[in-house]
C-alpha cells in the first residue's frame, strides 16, 4: 500500500491479523503509532514492564518508541485489527501521545476499524482517501472519549456549572469507604431522587453509582502505587468488603489485577 496523507496523517499499514495458538510477537519498538483492536481471542500484552489482558473490545494505543509485545494465550486464534501510522501535525501528535495505552472499544469504533480495513483491501475510486478518513474518525473518537472522561471530574467540581453539586463530590470523597446510596446522596443536597439522578447523569455522563465506583478505582490505584497498605486494607478503604469483588472490578477498569499492578509499578520505579 502506498503512503497516503489526510489531515497530516501518514498511514503505513492497515490489516486484520490472525495469531494462532502460542503465537507471540517479541518486545520491540518502532518510530510510529500502532493502534491494535482485539476482535476475538485472549492474549497478554506487555509494555514498559506492565502486563495487560487482551480481550475482545480492548484497544492498545502504542506510541512511537514505546516497547511492546504480546502473545496469544488461548487455544483459539487471537484476531485483531491493526493500524500503523504517523502524523507531523504537532498538536494532534501531542494529544495522541497522551492517550492511555489501554482503552475500551465500542461497537461504533469496531465498525470504523472494519470499514478502514475494507477500504484498504478494495480497489475502487478514492479507497485510500476513504480509508484514511475512517482512521481519522477512530483517532478523534478515542480523543473525544478520553476528553469526556477527564471532564467528568472538572464539571462536577465547578460550582458555576453544577448549582452546588460539588458538595456531592466532597461528600463522596469523605465517605468513599462507606456504603453510599442514591437516596443518601439526593437527601444530602435536598433534591428529589429522580431529579438528582437525571441532573447528576447529565453533568457527568455517569450515574451516581458509576461515578462512585470510578472514584473508588482511582483512589485504589493511587494507594497501590504510593502506600504500604495491604490490598485487603486498600479494598476496605475504598468501600469494598469483599477482596475478590474488589479485584474483579479493578481488573475490569485497568485490565490488570491489583497485585500485578502494584508489583509492575514498583518494578518501574
């Protein structure tokens, strides 16, 4: 495929890859971006001494000169869509470099990968332009998703936007280790429960319970990095009475279990 440019994106490679049982890609680096979306199968991805589960609907966004490697750990094929590209557009490159390494995909993003791949493989007018247009959509969808996640906290903590809803944030933070309910939160700000739920969800894109769980995971991640607390104590301090459930939720959020995350973080230090 010839190199093509759109919005200062240079696309090198678009492929649907099939990795058989026990197949492995050894750790390596390259000087361009590599975006990998898992369609089927299971694997293990390593990057900078961190190990991530490769499951369906996982996206791994690999930056230039970032060491990475992966292997198929199941008895079935590991199937991925993969795009290798670069950009000379400095503002876009800066934003892409700051994307997380692991991102959850969606049906919409998966469909964009599929359409980019189909355009890469057919020969008809403007297929390269269409392929690159889909890739640009993928990139900006990922950026938009990450930007929305970052704005959730900012929106809730801004009293000019929330009519005092920042008080709820402070209340949740002070009581993160306790059982919290929708009724409890709505009563705290003297609002009817249904109205509170709609207002909170509109402001954040998250229900109150989803927001609480997200905050618990963020705090647990920080404690795993910087405290000497046991994982059981960390789980209790962020409101989990069951260590197995805490481990399962943490793994869902960060694609690595708490114990492995802590050991990997210390190795990096």
